[in-house]
C-alpha cells in the first residue's frame, strides 16, 4: 500500500486536489469560492493527465536533430488533452464570473442561499 | 451515394459556423439563418438516416488524415441519425412556438445572440450524437452547458440569473466527474476512440488486473452524466430554469439539452463499456433506484406546485426518472423503452411548454392555477395543445406516452428481479401524473363567464398555431405508428453493439 502510494505520488496528490476542488464547488456558499473550487478541480485533472503522459527520461515531443524514434519522446496526447481542457475551463470560469457579477449587482451578495431568500421576499 | 457519408460532419460544422456568423448579423437576419440551419441539418440527418437504413450498416467517418487509434472519428448509425433528425424537428418547432414571446421578453439588441446560443446548442447536440471520440464528447458537453446557461439567462430577471448560476454549478460538478472519469479511462485503456476503448476494456476484464479502477471509472462517468441530465436528487436547479426562462429556452432545455447527455450515456454504456459489462456492475441498480425515486418524487413535487410552468418543469424530473428506470432494467427491451421515451418525452414536453405560454398569456400573464380557469376557450389552439401534451404524458392510447409506458411494462416483465418495483412505481406514477395533468386540463376547460381576461383569435398568431398543430401531429404520429420507430431503435441499438 505504502509503496504503491509512493510510486503514484502525483496521481494521489491530483485525486486529493480533485476532492478539495469538488467539495468547494459543491459545498461553499460563496460564489467566488465555488469558482475557485472549480479551478482547483480542473487543475487537478491536468496534473493527473500530465503525470500520465510523462515518461521518465524522455524529451518533449518536438522533433530535434532528426530523431524520429517513438522511444525518444513522451506521449503527446495527454498534453493535447490538457490544452483542450484549459480552454474549456477558462470559458466556463469566464461565464461563471460574469454571472456572479450580474447576481452581485442585482442582489448585493455572493451567497446563493441569501439570494434565494431575497427572491422569495420580493415576491 | 457515398457523398452522404460527409453529411454528419457538414451538419455539425454548418451549425457551428452559423453560430459565429449570427453574432455579427442583425436580429432578423440571424433568425433566418437559424431557421435555415436547423432545417438544413434536419434534412441532412434525414438523408443520413435513409442512407444507413438502405445500406443496413453504420459507417465511420475519419476526421483529418490519421486513421483509427490516433485520429478523431464520427460514427453514424440508425439511432444517431434518427436522434439528430428528431432533435432538429423539435428545435425548429420550439423556436417557432416561442418566437412571439422571445420578441416580448428579450431586448431587441440581444436577439442575434439568442440565435447564436441556439445554433451552438444544436451543434453540440449533433456532435454528442455523432462523435466516436470520448474527449470530443466532453468538449461538446461543455459547449452544451455554456449554450444552455446562456439560453436560461438571456431573459434578464433575478430568477433566471440565480437559476443559471445553480444550473452552471450542478453542471460543472457533473462535467468534472465525467472529465476525471474519462481521463482515468484513458489512463487504463490508452485510447480515446469508443471502439478501441471497448476492446481494451474487455482485455482488462479478461486479465482481471484493474477491475476495481474500471468500476470506479464507470461510476464516475455515469454519475457525472446523471447529474447533468437532472436525475433526482440533482434537480434543484431545474424548476426555476424551466419555469422562468423564455419559453423557447424552456422547451429546448427540457426536451433536448438533457436528452443529449442521456444519449451520450447510452452510447457510453453500449460503445465504450459494453452493455454486458455495465449490467454486471451494481451501478445499474443505483440508476434503477434513483429512476424510480425520481418518478415518484418528481410527480409529488409537481402536485404540490402552485404555478403551472413550474409544475411542468417538475414533471420533467419524473420523466427523466422513467428513462433512467428503463436503462436500469438492464435488458435490451428496457433500453428500447428508454430511447423511445426520449422521443416521446421530447415531443410531449416541448408541446406542453409551448402550449402553456398561450394559456398564461390569455390569463393576464399569471402563472397561478386559479387564473387559468377557462383559458382553453380563450386560446383554443393552446388549450388543444396542452390537452394533447397532458394526455401523452399521462399515457392515454393513440399518443406517444402510452407506447413508452407499454414498452416499459413489457421490458419489466422480462426482468423478474425488478418486475414488482417497476410495475408498482409505474402504476403509482401514472396515477400521480393523471392527478396533476388532468386537474389542469379540467381547470382550463371550466367555463368562467365573468372572466376579466380577453381571448385571442387563431389568425393573430399563425406561426404559434402551426407549431402547436405540428407538435400534436408529431405526438399522434409517434403514438400511432410506433412499430417502425421501435424497429429503428432496435436496429440502431444492434448497430451500437
């Protein structure tokens, strides 16, 4: 168990980070903290992917000095997935932030439960 | 003939680019582009459907120049093409039915943005339906989420903003789980294409090395998609999002956006994990139980609800429960029933949302039940539409909902372990459905001679009436000629395997 954990250190760290981010996104009341949780959660996935694509002792997959052997380079696909994931995460974060700004302007609070209370009172 | 193989790709790219084009067009032109694009995508999907029915086998379309294990692929079979065609039809009719309301509720300067979102939503739905690559599916799941959130918040009132925030949070939780699930699956199998993953999964199971991680991965993906499609108890965002957004959005979200995720889940079950592998995990029982709970609690919430639109929204929770119960039965018949119910619910629920706006508009824009008294006489076509939608949802013969209930019951008989709970819950849920839908139908056809509200003539809203008539025809067509549809679903599911 301990040996496995040590060998898969970065995977374990990324899962812990994912849990932290996930918990924050789900349980925090403050919208900003939720968005921070979302970003921690996504970063954990990128760490996981980067770790899975990396192979000890190999170079980044850019052909230099005419070396075209597959054995010389790390797996490029996870890096591509990370890039795609970052784009997705940036766009949803931007949308969430703009939504948060609108809600704050309207209700002057970032707490979703209080927003619901104010909404009920208004009706 | 072989040129038709390009059509799935063309329809996805066409909708994607038209989204970009609409952002610089004036509202009126954007509307024309939107209608044209939905129609063209529908026609292309119909041609693909005809092609795969004639050839009798699915085809794989290579994206770019890299063959199978590395490149990206599109795959079209009977079920994919039928689903794409159906999504286009429902979307077009929902846009027609809600057009007048959109003009009233959304500022003129934002109209083109609304059509951008609708085009992007259609694009993501088509991509989810056709793609053969898991990571592409994830990206389009997120595009679907963003477009759906935009559709909710385009009507800028407090309720919709809060509902959009709740929707985003729940959706992001779901897509986070889906993302980590498919990253782990990539880690386990080394592939992103669905067919390659399935081979590797079978290898893993034969070796018995990574059995537990595999189950966890499947659970993460299934739960992620279940959260995104608003399976009970993850439906808290749903009533406000469907109840207060502009009516086209509500119809599209309830009948299409959540169905895209469910279709992706069915695809993952068949094409990625393997139906038999999925059946041997306990996850299927979890889906079954939550499906049953959704059927009961969704209907109970709908009965308690005081507003007519939120009532229909809660009914969606129950109907999504039906679909998950069908998946949870774990037989092919159950899956056929679930897919049929995707069609039946989409046709019925979009009709209900479009019809209800006609009723509330002739009742002083009030959502309370008491004000709806006699609304069926004041807006005749909306009254007929609402009645047909209600009868279909309750499961009265000749309408689509009846067939799906029969299919569910027949599927349950073949699964002895789950027969009793399915039958009991099916019966209870039908009675509960009947209570709240029939209550409303009786209310709108109770004459109120001293009503202070004025009616509306049919010729004042021709497009709205046309949308309702076509929706009613669709519901009756699905109900009356169910056998070809069921056969097509069966062929499509066989092609999946």
